[in-house]
C-alpha cells in the first residue's frame, strides 16, 4: 500500500493489518509520490505521480533497481496544466 510518500506498507490480506514497511530509495535519496503499485515477477512497480517515470523497487529493501522512462509517450498537452 502507498500513501504517496516514500514508504510502502505490506498488509495481511485477511486482516489488513500492517505486517511490514520499507522506504523506497534511489541513488539520490527517498522517492516520494509513489502510486499505482503493481507486483510483477518479484519486483514492485510504482508510478511516480505527475512524472513520466515508473520505478522498479526491490520488496526486500526498498531500493530502486531500475526506472522506466515514458517521456514522449503522450503528446504534449494542448492546454497548459493548472498551477497550484
């Protein structure tokens, strides 16, 4: 489970109680804004919100083992995005 921070929580599927936690870290430090988690062939894949990157994460220690760069996959927006 992700709350958008660099922490990923592992839950017991029967009780939904937290049974583990890791902090996701890349070479430059913690990786925040993680969402849309998928577990594939021993790795966790997580979208980094509002970027064009997906992190491949080791479920053992939270280390980012690779990046998928989706730059250029979508056409540029025709209307400027709102600023917050």
